[in-house]
């Protein structure tokens, strides 16, 4: 059963910045009819501001734009135009650079998907089930930056999927080294993204700036919270990233060297039993299981597994001995839901249920 709303019978007003883009639209779908949050404002660029959301958006969903949102007037992404105390940001990095701190300075909680602040030691980079205690560095962030609000970051979409499979292994065995190869869906590049003539029937072995994000963010997700910063885990990660002709779902193949030796069946059993941090359970967006283990020899596959847990469950399979490191496996997750909008909404629910977001 889902936890009771910390806001009682009313809902907390929230806004989405970059609401017309691929991730922004996922936010709109997830927040329409949310039991704790009420989406009252949508923001985008000057090109869209002043139009209705329906007019400004090339809607990508299978179902129509939620009626309560279609008629909202798109606002500019500034704290003067957007009043909600909590803003979900699906802005690109160039726009987020100025916009997000201006909201944090103006007493707002910003849950961002942009890369700008992810690796700042006083900014929590959070997967609700993996490292909820990292949210405690918000106090140091406020003190250091003089903000009354805060920025809480989501990881890169492939980094979130891979880190969810690594977290139980790090907790039980410790991890020394990871070799990761990704196969990333076209929706990860936003809309319109990669030209169809470049990707159809093809694999592009390059995604700009992606490999360092995975290499650094794995270590931060699995790192330790010190009093005023996050100390990244001392693991070495090597990543190869590829764009493939898949609509949704990032696949991450990993070989892992363990600190404390364990064989594939021990690792597999631990993955199968892992439920994540208790405080991240029974929230409105919590999947029944954050991680699901498949024993099918040819799974996980994007077409069959991407919607597990309404897009919030990461599916792990092919756990086996690795002849160079110790263990290898395959993880798959929905890049737009678990890798972006769904993860941010879950982080906001976690913050609300633990008293870090209160009604103004
Ligand atoms: P997108 O489809 O290109 O959407 C970008 C959004 O930003 C649009 O709403 C656009 O509004 C708005 N925007 C652009 N310039 C602006 C400006 N100057 N002022 C205000 N708004 C502006 O991108 P996306 O794929 O949704 O990605 C959004 C963010 O999430 C990026 O930082 C990306 O790296 C990150 N991310 C994406 C994924 C994924 O799977 N796609 C996963 C994780 C993280 P207009 O319509 O008015 O131009």
C-alpha cells in the first residue's frame, strides 16, 4: 500500500521546466493526476512561451495530452514567471546553467536532469533506492552557496541503469573495477534527436561526452556521504557508449571486479533478493521491485522488458563468471522513465515523505 500523502488532502504545486521536450513530456504524463503533486505550470523557451501547452508541444505520447495540462500557458523558465515551490527540470545543459541556480536562490527545490551540477560534491546525485542518505548534503549546499532552495540531481540515463545493477553488488561484495558497454536508445538524444538516416539499420559508436559521465557518476552514486560532501567510491570504470536503433531502453553490459570474491550464483542470489532502501518503498512512483532478475538466456531485451514496473524497474540478466574480471551481467532500463523523469519524481516523493519538502 502506498504511503499516506505528507500534504494531507491537498497537493503540493509543482512546475516542469523544459516541459515541451522528450523528458518534459514524460514529466507531464507522470505528474498528471499525481496523488501528492499538482502540476500547475509548464516552462520552455521563448519560442514556446505564451502559447498553450498543446500548441507549443509536438506530443510524442500514445495517449492524448492530459486535459488539465493541454490548456496551460507555457511560461519562460525564470523564477519570476514560475511560482511553484518545487520545479522538475528537463532543460538542456546550456539553459540549465543559469536557470536552475536562479530557482535555487529563490527558495525553490530543483530536481534536475541536466548534467551541470551532478558531480558537484555538495549536490546530491540520487537514486532513491540506492543512496537516499546523500540528500543530507543539502544543508551544506545551502550554507556554502547561500541558497534557501536546493538542487538535487538525477544521473545520466545510462549511468542510472548501470548503477542500479551495481548497487547491491557494491553493498555486499565491494567493487574494484567495472568495464561497461552501453547500447542506448534514440529517445535518449531528445526530440528530434538523431537523424533517421544516421541510425536506421546502424550502430553509432559515439555519444558526445557520455563516457566520462558514466565513469564518474557510477562512483558518485556508490560513494559515501561525508558531513558536507559526497565522497565518490574508489572504483575504476571504463565505459564504451553506443547509440542503437531502439526507441526506448538503454542496455548496459558490464564486467565487474569484486573486492570480496563471490561466484556468479552468490551475486545472482543477492541481486534477486535486493529491494533497495526501505524509505524508497511504497511511494507513489515506487515500482514493486526496483530490480528484477531474469534467468532467461536471451533477456533482458528492450522490446520485452523496458516497461517493467511501469518503466521504473531495471531488469538484470545473464549473470555469469567473467574470465578477465570476476562477474559479468546485462542491465536494461527505461531511459526516459527510470533514467530521467520517473527517477526525479521518485526523488521528490522521497524528499516529501522524509520532510525535506514541506508545503510552503
Ligand atoms: P529536448 O527534447 O531537446 O527538450 C529540451 C527542452 O528544453 C524543451 O522543452 C525546450 O523548449 C527547452 N528549451 C530549450 N532551450 C531553452 C531555453 N533557452 N529556455 C528555456 N527552455 C529551453 O531534450 P530532452 O531529451 O528532453 O532532455 C532534457 C534534459 O534531460 C537534458 O539536459 C538531457 O541531457 C537530460 N536527459 C535526457 C534523457 C533522455 O533519455 N532523453 C535522460 C536523462 C537526462 P522548446 O520546445 O520551447 O524549444
